[in-house]
C-alpha cells in the first residue's frame, strides 16, 4: 500500500504551471523609453530594490505556479494508503470471511445473537464485493478454506453458520485464511474477521506467524469487525466438579458447583441439581436447590451431597434459573457418575497381623458394619490363594508373603493380563529369592535384592510428582504426611527399565513404589512394609500415618482396580477414553448421543478401552454393549468449554500484536466497515486537504500581490 | 518668434495670464503695497550717514544715541537703502531642460522666477546681473540697475538651451571667487548631483559674505514619480540608461528624493541659506509670493 492517483491523467495539467512563466516571457512588454534626469536617485536604491523586487516576483510566480500545479493535483484526486494504483477499482478480489462461531457468539443483544449480527453484516458485504470475486467462508468448526467465485454458495454457507462448542480459535483460522489468499491469483486480497473478540477465541502467541504470512501477500487488507456487545454481562455455571467420577455404591458424592457473575451486573439465582436414578432412559429428577446472590464479578461455590447412589451410571445436570441472561448456554452443565459395587480385594498373607492395618484402611470395621465400605476384603493364606478364584476379585494384594510357587505366579500373570490388579507389599518375611524366579519376573517390575536397607536416620517417601493416578489426589493435600512418615527398612529393587516405572521414591532416590503394566492390568510393588507392631522394630511408620496411609491404600487399590483416573466428564472437542473393566470387551456397541441414537457400531477388535474423538454435541452420552461383550453400560458427559463464557474482549493492543499496528482496519459497525474498505481499496483521499491548501495559496497570492502593489502605489 | 519678457513672466502660458508684465508688476507692487518695505531690506547692513528725521520715516531708524546727545531726531541711512547687487545664477545643464508633462521645463520655470525677481530688484533700483553655468560658469551679464537690464537678461536666457552635464559645485566655487563685493546670489538649479560638494561650494559663497537664496526646482514628475510598468530611463546629461519596474522602485525613489531635499534644507538652514524647494506643477507666482512672504516675516 502506498499512494496513488484516482485520475492520474489529470496530473498532466500540472504542466500548465509553466503558463505564468510563458506569459511572463511572451507578454513581457518592451519597456517604455523616458528621459529622466533624476536617474542618480534611482541608481542609489536600485540594487537593494532590485533584490526586493525579484524576491517579490519570484514569490508571486511560485505561488501562481503552485496554484496551478496544486489544482491539477487536486483534480487528479490523490489517495494515500490505498491500492488505487490498481487501475480498475472493480477488479475482482479474493476474500475470505472468517466468522467466529464459538458459543460466546450466542450472546443476545437487541434480540439477536452476535453470530446473527455477524451473519447479517456478512450477507450485506457479499453483494458489495466486485463481480467474479473469489470468496471463502470459514467458521470456528475449522473447515478447510476453499476460494470460489460463487457468491450464492458463500451466502448459503453464511446462512448455515451454527455455533460450535469445539471452536477453533480465530487466531488459528487466520493463518489458514492467509495461506489460501496467498495462493489466489487475484490482485487484491481481503480478509474479514467477524467476532465478538472474546478472549477465549483470541489466544495470543501466533502474532509473528500471522504477520509473516501477511507481509508475504501483496495488496492484502485485513478487516476486524467487532460484533460483540458493549459491556457484556453474564451469570454462568462456571464449573461443576464431582468429588469422584467413579465411586462405590456405598460412598457419598459431593458436587462442587461454581456460579460466576461476569461483567457489570450481578443478581440472584437459584441453583438446581437434577439427577437420574441410574436406569436407562430415566428422566432426571430434582435432587437439590440452593439460592445464591452474586455481586458483579463475584464467584460463589455451591455444594450438593449425594448418597445412596445405585448406579451403574448416573447422569444429571446443574442449572441456574431465576433471571434473564443474554447467554443461556452456560446456565447449565452436565455430569456423569459411575457407581460400582464395592471393590473386592483378595489379601494374601502368611500372618493375619501383617494385613491388619491394610485391611482396616480399605474396609474399616465400622464402615463394614454400616455397609458403607468401599472395599470388600477377603484374607487368605498363600496355600488358600492357590485354590482361590481370582476372577471374583478386582485386586489381589500380597502382604509380606514369603514366597509363591511358580504356578501361582503364572496364575497371577494371567489374572493381570486379563485386567486384574496386583499389589505386592514387602515385609520382613518376604524372601527376595522367591520373587526373582523367571515366573515371578514375568509379573513383577524388577528383581528384589536380598539386602534389606537399614536406614538410620530413616528415609521418607518423596512424592515429587503427582502426575501418576495413585498420587494425583495427594497433590491437593500437598502430599499429606507421606514425606513425614519415617521408613527404616526397605528392599532394594533392580528395575526392569523396559516395563517398569517408579511411581514414588524415597528421599535417598531409591524406589519406594514401582509399577509395571502387564496386558490389561497393572502391578504395584511397595518396597517397605505396611505391617506394624507397637512393640517391635517396624519397617516403617506408614501404617500409623492416619488418613495419609488410608488414602495411599485407597488410591493404590483404586488404581489397580481400574477405577482411579477414570474420567467421565469432558469438554467439547476433547477425546473421550473409557476404560472397560476386566472381562469387558468392546466389540459391537451402541452409542447414544444428545442428538439421538447412532447406528450400532463395531470396533472390529477386542479392545478394552472405548475412545471417542472430536465430540461436538453438548450433553449426555451412553455406550451400551450386549452380553456377548460383557454386557456393560458406560456414560460420559460433554460440556461447552469454560472459556466460552469468558466474554471480556481482547484489547486493541492485542490486535496490534497479532496483525501489526496499522496493518489492519478495525470497525464496530457496517458504516465503519464500509469506510475502512473504501480507504483500503481507494485510499484516503487527500482532495479536501489539497483544496484547503489551494484556497490558502490563492488567498496568500492575492494578499501578497495587493500588498506589493499597494505599497508601490502608496 | 523670439522670446520676450512677456513670454517668461506669464506664469500660466496657455490659459490665464494675458500680459506677463502686468502680472509681474502685480506681484511686486502688491507685495510692496502690503509690506511697505523691500523684502531685501535689513541684511548686509552697513551704516553710511545721518540725516534729519522727517515725518514718514520709520521711527525704528531714529538714532537715539544722537538724540541723547543733541535732543534732535536723526535717521541712520544704510547702504541697503541704496543698493543691493544681485546675481541670478542659472543652471544650464541638460537636466534643466526636462519636463514630463508640465507646460514649462525646469529651465523655463526658473527663467520665470528669475524674471520676477529681476524685475523686483530693478524696481528697487538695485542692480542685478546674470550668470549661467553647466560644468563651469559660461555666460554672465554684469549687474546693472537700469530698466533695460531685465530685457538683456531675458534676451540672453532666451537664446540659451540647457544641455550637457553639470558641475554645480565647481561653478559655485568659481562664482564665489569672482564676486568682489557682498552680493545677493539667487541660484536656480535642480541640484541633481552629489549634494555634499554643492553644500561645500555654497558654504564658500556664504563665507565670502554673500547672501544666498537657493531655488531647488524639480519637475512635477521628478517629485511624484508617476511612472508604471517597465521603463527604460535615460539620463539626459550622461545618456546612461536604466531599465526598471517603475512601480516597484517608486517608493524607494521618493524616499531617496526626500532624503536629498531634507539634506539640503537642513544644511542650508544651518548655513544661513534660504532654501526654496519648488516643483514645476506649482504656479510660480504662488511659489514666489509664498517665499517672499516668509522672507519678509523673518525681517
């Protein structure tokens, strides 16, 4: 972009600026000849007068020439910052119209959503594009950019725009649009962005790439049209977090709901909880109501407690009612819970006392009495273990077992491969040689050393990372007391690097808790003991660590049972992963979406994990499989990403960082957009300025001429 | 047709005056009637003798010293009562023959002035002579008081044509050296030369005791500069030519002229020289009467 002339031919009129000179030369009169005796008096002042006269004459000549030249230039209508040097202002353009169709564009103002307003302006724009222009329409669904000289197709595309819960940010769409424009053969390229500029759709970080792409394109004009509401305000269910997504039948659930008031207005709302009864096709019933009063910008937490959930899958929602809201989509959020029977755990020990603390941690006597235990523990001896039916148990835990015969390890391996969980807890009775056989090593994460490490002073568990599902919950407790419970003795383990990983180490860097995956199941090995005798030298004080020990036992067992880390609630666009239980396989299944039932599908494999990518529809989903696949029913919920409720617009400085200052035009209404387009295509006319200058020079010439001549006639 | 006294004493040649001698007489007689005494009285006085007072004499001429001694009234007689020697000094240079649009050239105008003044002096039985100059003194007529002297002066002037260059200062120096007695020098010139040498020469004249009246006569065009457009001016004496934009230089020219006139006025005043600046558009009778009146008032 630079400068140009609309009527370039008229610039030739500037040569008429030579007319005053020609007139002066042609019409210059031969001077009159007069006798004048007082020539001496003239001579005295002639030199200075000559200079003065010449200056005056030059000034007047210059003014007159400037007048003519300026008039010619003004008539040529110069423009700046336009592409008007492209002669034909009606030459076709390549135009990409990008519509932000994220959910924030559903904001209602003046009886229309922001998306509807953007559509209106886009429809008005289409006929104003030059004929045969190539047009592409993009939206937040991230469809490919295809430029076509087909206005009607573009119109249909704009009319069909719908909000997209899984929206691609506008800043990700811009590079794709620019690449398409760069390939277009049209001389002029135009990029239109229709958005409410909500921050969720305009993340920073791609400014350098966008500017680089834009600079490589000649005659590119970028227009950003802000269709957002002035001073948006919204009350939303900002988040909904259940205390657990998979829980046991006897456990209670706490639903933590955050209600947020954004913008300049607050208000009173009623928060309602709806939940079905866990059976298929059951309608949700109201299970809780809370009232909240919010000030502008305030967030409030509301908690609901649910008990006696029968399962297997409960789906519900939380919504706010009681006031008008210009953005209704975030007034409701969905959730899914999975309720399982109590997890059966087989505890194998050679001495009942060794398993006491561990058993009580999983199934406290009082909880069992009240039938509120999450786990059902059965304690057997190693000899009884050889006869036990392992399929009935979700987890097998070897507690301080001296050794097992090879066939027991073979059975355990098969059990784990099928999806079972195995925990091996060390102790003083454990004989490392019995765990280092080939059969045992097919299951275990490494070879145990015969040396017991006696640590004085004691070591402590060092949960440095909480990424592992076993430790995930400890993050919020900041590790609890794990790092404060002394460990005096532990076994050393030589890890099988290929198949194992260290879940947690001691503060002397040696492995404390190690995992190995075998087939569909998992194995955890704890190198210290969970047994405790008040009058003896104990390996550690973990068993007397209170709730920390209980949480460790709970999380290890849940993880081995496949319950921990199971996520049932997602945001639109995320990949859903559902783990199947032991014995369940995904063959043929039925997927029921919020939009209805989809045809029965077949995965063609015997996978134990159900994966759905790119979920769009918001609401509840159910996956059902027949008896031949294990007869399971799973569910999950999809919500609109929380960012879609963030209506605060990005500022101009952020747009400057994205596109480069002065490299885009900004408008907030149709007239502003038209003006910006005009200035870009034609350029900003300098004609008014030139006319003012012209009048000024004319006045100046008149004034000077009068002044010179008046002084001469005085 | 030879020019006569009548020709030069007609102030408005074409329209108003029929007999120039009557006009000149009117000026002189009217002046004398009104003023009762010669305007040239009372300068360069020298006591010559006493005579008895008779009624009609001016009481201010009574010599009271003699009265104190004798109780009788006697009048002092001065030479001025008896004779003034005047010289009409005419610039004959080429520039004096110039007029742009007046009826009289500067030279002709000066002759009118000279004729009137000559007539006045002869009428008072004073002697008047003529000196002409350009680059130096040229012609002269010795002072006489006879009535025919004016005719001789005008007759000589009528035969002369102003031409050539001028050296006013040199000519005046020459005149100053020539005059043996104190005289009244009436200089008629346009003074279009370096002013300092002219003033130096006039100082010389005054230093030798002469009374000087300087008539600085300029043409109306030289005073007003009524020219426009591109003009090629030619100096009639040096033939030098200069092409200028008349309108553009007008204000500067008038400023220079004003400075020149002011210079002469100031210097003449300090030298005791009567300076009379006249432009030829002014009727000469008015100019002369105006001057004579102011001179009488001083005496």
